[in-house]
C-alpha cells in the first residue's frame, strides 16, 4: 500500500491499542487523532476524556489544541480538572492515558518540560499540564511520537512524567496504575517487559527497517528473533483520517 | 441585591504591587486579557501569578516584566506556539517558577477553597517536577507523607490562596452570580480560593435570568467582590458560545513575542498605546472583526 503516511500508520496503530468500552484520558495531537479513530471504528463505546473538563465531545472541526472550543462540541459533560483528573484519573477508573512527549527513555519516563543543547543551555517547553497526572494515575499509558535518536534517549533531560523510574516497579515508586504499556513511533511499536520493565520491540512498520530503528533508539531495545510487521491502516481508516478527523493535516502533517 | 459593577481600571487600582494574582485563562480560552492589559497600563510590579495551564493572559504579564514568581502547572498557546515570554523568563531566571501539574495546581486551590491548610495527592511522586520543587523556594509548599491509615505514600500540598482571583465568564448578574459555559478547568477552585474574587463578564444579566438556570452558577454572589462588564474582554482568546479565538491576532502576537526585542513593540501598540479595552478592540479590528469572530449558535465558536 503506497502513499500511507507515517503519521497515519501511527494513528491506526494507536487506535488498535484501545478496546471498546474503555475510559481514556487523551492528550492533544496524535493521541487525539488515534483515539477519535478508535471511537469511529472499533470502539464506539469509548469514554473520551480531556483534562480541561470535557467528556465525549464529537468535534466537527479539528481542534488546534486542548483549549480550543471545537473540543466542546456535542460533549456529554462539561466539567473540570477536579472531576476528570481527580475523580476519574486519581479515583482509578481510567484505563488508558494517551500522551505525546518531547523525549522518552527506555523505562517509559517522559520529558515535556525542557531540552538541553550540547553546551548545557536550557530551552523550556510546555511543562507537565495534565501529563504527569495522567502518567502517574492511568492504568496503562500509551505514548506516541516520532522515532528520532534525540527523542528516544538513554536518559531524558528532565523527568516530567514517571514510567518505571530506574527500572523500578510502580508500587515501589509510590505510583498508581501499571505504567507505560506501549510506545508507538513512525517506525515501530515498542512494549515494556512485565518483569524487568525494559523496552522491547513488538513490531516494525512495513516502511521501516530494523537497522534504522536500532540506530535511532538511544536506549537498549530488546529485539525478538522474529519481528512481526505492524498492520497498515485499512483504506477506511485512511479515509476517516484524511477526510473527517484531520482533513487539514494539523496533526497528520 | 448590591450593584458590584466596576471598571477594570477601578479594580486594578486597588491591587498593591507584590500581590498574588490568579488568572482564569487556559492557553487560548477565556483568558483574562482585559485585566492583564490594565495591570500593564498601571504597571503593577513584583506580582506572583498562579494558573493551572498558563496562557496568553499570563504570558503578556511576564512579557511586560511585572511578574517575579510563577506558580504553574504547564503552559501553551496550543498550535499557535509556546508561551514565549514565560519560557524565556524561565530560561533567564528572571522569574522564580514553581512548576507543578494541572491536577496539583487545582488541588492547591481546592484546599484553599475548602478552608484546609493542605491536601494529599498521588501525582508528582517519583518525578523530577517534585524534586525541583523540594530543592527550590517551593520546598515549604510540598511534603511527602505516608497515609496514617494505610501506609500509602502521598504528596501533601500546601493550600494556595491568591490575594485576588480573576475569572472571565459568559454571564453574571450585578451582584456577582457567575455562570460558566463549556469546560471550566480549575476556574471554580481558583476563584473560591481567592481572598478577593473578581469576575469579568461578557454579558451582564438580571438576577431573574440567573434564577432560571441556577445549576449553571459556578461562582455565587456572596464570594464575589466586583463584577467587570467587558464584552470581548478575552480577545484574542476564545469564549465558548460568545466568540472564537482570533487566529490572525494570535499569530501576530506570537510573531512579535517570539523575539524578545519585539515584545515592547506589541505592548506599546496594543496595550500601553490604548487607554482601555474598548480602544484596544477598535485597534484590533473593531466591531467588524468582533462580528466575524462571533460564535455560531450551534457550534459555540
């Protein structure tokens, strides 16, 4: 299948990680695209929460951010941080936290706060917002991002949102939820060993080459002897993405 | 019923330098822009600013050099860009920034609003966000503790009570009963934690209207000190069911403030060079532009 963009493979792979009937807290960007795709295909009973205080909206136009009122259209509930992140996330009823990030390490720790250049000069970005709360409290965390060596790092420049910090388990860290579950990139799907929490390659996208994935991953990555291939999006998934979910390419590029 | 209606200039005159101010915006939505502009016109100095997800209202104040401390959960202007002035001030350490998350800022306000001195939370544990708070001037505001009943590990947060909380709402009556439509992030907790609570409303309505939809009243009159009636007071940010964000002006703002040397040019043209918010609205396109931004009744934007 030619002409399928990397972002479309990412969005479809992300959507497939969502099961019908689950409750998900969604970050804006590709997490939002993937969750909308899931809801419009195999997961119509998905409960779709935005940190700002919106439940199950059905945007007609692609929102340009979490605070865009396009996100409020046809919601089933308008509410607050306290409700979504306190009474759903911290209460323990959120199955999936779906996030983007600037950097990730091999234990699924996320950095959305700052980057350092080689001279040590710091550049600040958006910070946590709901990211730390979601990563700390959701039952499983799915992260979606571009596969670049400067983003998939041995150590993140700032640990904003914890995964398995230092390879330790979540209870030992004082955290709720089961931590990082999937890292979806434009090359591969990566999981985390249930015992050691180390990153392991689960599948490679049809367009990607294994040596590129190894080269562009800054942390140790366990490679199985046989690497499965990630399924491509179906023509209907591609149509939904291109024509309905993000026709202007705000997130799909 | 009392008439609490005041102008933004009258209210801002009562705020001393060094105050802790909380603003109710989130990124590009319901920013307290008329208030930020007036704080800049009156050159209020050495402010502490708190907000869940800082947006344009706070970025303006930091860009104008009025803020010495920021207590924040995150910040962005959505796809229009980062909060350049805030990020730059953090990089140059010209503000003392206390970085939290959305939920932990909300909980600090919630404790303040409930009359508690602290509140436990399960976020921020095992993160560098917490380590940095513990290592800096925020150390007095956070404390790790085990639950006396279960032994589970918690983070305790000190209550946050701003000197003045401002929130921009769609509808309020003369007495201050305020109704918010759409998502309301930490507006309720932030407002009710305030020692003084000021609402800025798009529309001033009779109490009879409030009484028709009392379930929509998020901030009740007895907590409100003053009501500022300022239509399009959140421009260029969005007010759901009233008007959309002004994408052209947001791009113009970001084009200016992404370079530090162009920040004064923006402030001079749109803030210091206008005597009040009405004159600002004329400068950014007047009635014709505001009418273009007016919300579709079905979509709400």
